[in-house]
C-alpha cells in the first residue's frame, strides 16, 4: 500500500504549510517474519508454550537436584505428601489447556490484519508535530507564573538557541530542511531533541503504557473471576478446585486447571487484554510470552531474590503460594501481575506465615516417615509371606494415597474437593 502524504496540510493552507515541519511520505509493506524457519503466525501460537516449558524445565531441574534449598517455599516431602494430583495428571491437563489456548490464538490471529511496516518514520513525525504544538502553549503557561517567555527567550538565544526556540513557543527559524519547489518558502525542520523525544514516545513510552494497561486488564479480569470461583460453591467444586489440588505448586503446574476455568480465566482474559490495549500482533506475542512466564514463575515454589520476575511487583511466587494453602485460600486472589485488587478490596493476606509454613513442613516430614515405616513393615510381612523381599512404601505411592492418620492431609483433601473451601 502506498500513501503519499508529503506536506500534509500544505495543500489546504499555505500559512499552516510551513508553520510545522512536514510529515514524510511513507510506503507500507508486509512485516518480514522474525525467524526464517517459521512464520510469525505459527511463532505467535507456539512461542508462549515453548516459553512455558523452557521456564518450567529450568525450575524442574532446580527442584529435582535441590539446587537452592534455602529459597524453597516447601520441602520436597511436601510435594509428594500434600499434593492431591499426580505429576502425570498435571502434565495431561496442562497439555489440554495449551491445545485450547493455541486454538483460541489461531482464531484471534485470523481476525487480525497482517502487520505492516514502513510507516514508523511518519508516526514519529506525527509525535514530533505534537511536541512542537505543545511548545506553543509554553509562553502562556510561563505567563501564568508571571514570567515573560519572549524576554527570557531573547536573553538565552545566543547561548542556548534550542531552549530559546522552545520558550518562544516552538519557533526555530534556523532549523530549515530546504525550500519549497513551488513557492520558494523555507521548509521548517524538527530539532534533534524533538525527534529524540518523539522516538522515545513512539517506541518506548506508548508501548509501555499499552503493556501496563494490558496487565491491568488481565489482572482485573482474573481477580473477579478467580474470587467468584471461590465464592460460588458450584464453580469452585466443578472447576477451580482442580487447581487447588496443588497445595505445593510447582512450575509446570501453573496451567493445571479445569479446561473451562483455563479458558475463561487465562485464555479469554489474555485475549481481552490484547484487544483492549490495542497491542499489535508482534506486541501480543511478547505479551503472551511474558504473561505465561510470569504465571509459571508464580507457581515455581521458590522465593528467589535474583529472579527478575519476582522483583517487578510484590505479586510473586511467595504471594501466590499463600493462596494455595488451606489457611490462605480466601486471600491473595490477585494474579498474575499486581496486587492492587487484593489491596483495594481487603483480600490481601496480612500476618506472619513462618509458623504456618514450618508446621506443614513438619507434618509432611512426619507423614513421610510414617509411610516409610509402614512400607518397611509391609515389606517385611510380604517378604515373609512370599518368601522374597518386595519394594514398597515409596514417597510417590504414599502421595497417591495419603495416610488418613495425618490430619493436615485429610483436611486439605476435603478443601480441594470443594466441601470446605
Ligand atoms: Zn484459587
Ligand atoms: Zn495457582
């Protein structure tokens, strides 16, 4: 598509024509793909999920090799003793949710026009003009403070010509880009600082605001749906209780949800955020990757001081982990970015958690010890009966059928089934 916009406005009004620097002509063309071996369409569909598994596997290795024991929120025993879903069930449901997300993203992408490039310089110049027009108001603003902008401008003209131009209301007689072919009139140009500010607005500030707004929308959507799923017993029992089977979250359990919850809370929430923040397809891809990495990090089970995703806001793994505990399940609904809704609506957990965490650690350790003792006793009995030793009582097996003798395990099981949430 070719759009000729040279000297926009010049045709309509010759006085205005060279009052402002002209906008450049531009020609748009399809944006080339990021990578040579995959189209942007497919990359946008799979990148968030590749990121999900890459980040998850990093945390999985940290977990399996117990690389940072001091930063663990829970002990390894707690993972095996307290969770009510097996790792296979978690993996299976995550894959299902990812298939749903990829399908939804494909539909969303098909409704988008192909992204083009070539108009960036024009858009920067539009911001340049806005900056120039904003300077027109400076003399009046300074006048409100009792300052004479014209006098100050003249005083600093020799030493600071650009400052003088801004104070005079954005008049830079020395900045000329050439002469008009027809009228011979001088064509004004932008000052270097104006273009730098315009580029910063176009390339950094506006996208940052769009990103922030998308985060805010997704947070808002998720907070109220999430809270509703705890208030409404039917929704909790049928949908949300599945996510709460993980009392000890781990990274790749982040998207362990009932498919309906996954679709409503995560998929639709992210899609709405993308649409209302007017993200471009390429920005959307980065947003989805960031959003999914943040969700994984929130479930990683580690409070890592050097993890940037945990430093951005106070909504991090430690914050969300409280919501996964039976005593904190009615608090900390906010996810995945900020804590504002919990703070505004009084659902943020307040109080000490150290003692509570310590208690669940001890319970899990006792439970494991009991399970191993039972396993040994059974093994000895079976060995005697069968005439051969038999392995029994592994931590995994005991996790699948937690001993009812441990009160914590039975209490949490009831909650996860939605009867006492
Ligand atoms: Zn919840
Ligand atoms: Zn969670």
